[in-house]
């Protein structure tokens, strides 16, 4: 598995990278990949089918200068930015029969990620809802996936030092909420992972067997995703 630890300058670029990695793997140009990144500035990301008006406070985002984008995978709206470590896994469906169905993939990947985090912290990390990692009743990681014929993109966030006050301003209460949330607001529902990012990266790399190959991303395909998709209101605000 290839390892990529790189953050691009803009929100559109960082979202495009994950999709470019999936597309390249599906086309036979790359294999499996583990990527980490942390956005230098805050922005909101909608899930593929989210309705902007029900999941985000667009007025607050405009007043605070927080861009709103949309990713290629499912799940709910999240805030990206400093203190939020993001990862992406591109996995080969043929190599992992556990990934054959959506629910099985969720269980397989998230169970492994929960074990990784438990070992790093020396504290129980539970899998709750569909793809939430939870410590002491508080969510510390949300995740989503996108599937193609041969490869799967599974990506998520790890909350190290998130700006919970900003989350309260820009994110509405999700339209779909797991039972364990119990109608808690973001500040009461979300927790933090008290570990330096390098420790998490090292643990994830070891558990998933990832090493850097130096293989470059196809610049033409990447630029097309940035220009023709992730930079366009017709994509980011389509619902």
C-alpha cells in the first residue's frame, strides 16, 4: 500500500486528491493508498447527497468566510481545518473479500481503525452509529465511502483539536442522527483525540502496511477534477 502525507493549498484540491486516487486505482494506474492531510483553513464539506440548506448554516458561512464544498462520498456535513486530521484509504475489493458490501466494509475498516486508536490511547474506542469512532460517549471520528467496481474509497476525520464553537456556528443539527447522540449539540457530542498527529499517522501506517512509493498523481486528471467539479457551485451547491 502506498503512503501519501500531503496537504494541497485549497479545499477543492484536497477533495479532488481523494477522488483522483480512487479513479487512478480503478483505471489500473495505482494500487492501494493511505493518505493523510490537514487543511490550513476552515471549510465545510457536504456529503454527496446532502441538502445544503438543511445541513449547513450558509449565512453564517458567508459572514465568517467559510467556503462550502461537496465531496464524492456519502455521510453528513463536516468542518475541515486546523486540528482536524483527515485520512483516506483506497482499497482493492479483490484483495479484501470483507469489503464486498457496504455494511461489511464499514465493519471491517472501522473495527480495525477502532483497534488502532484504542492501542494508541490505551483507552477503549467504540464503533457507534454506522461509521463513528467514539471515546467515552463522544464522537472523535466520522467516516464515509465511495465504491467503484474494483476499488473503494473510505475516508474520514480524526478530531485532535477542532474548533467546536465554529462547528456550532456553521453546521446545523444533522438531519440524520444516530441514537447514541441523544440530540446533543456539536459541542456536547464531539470529543477530541489527545495525541499528536504524527503518532496517529505512524499507527495507521503500521496497521495498514503503508509505505511511500513516490508515485505522482496524474496532474491532468487532478486539474480537471479541481476545475470542472470541486470549484463549481453547480457541484458544491447542487442540492
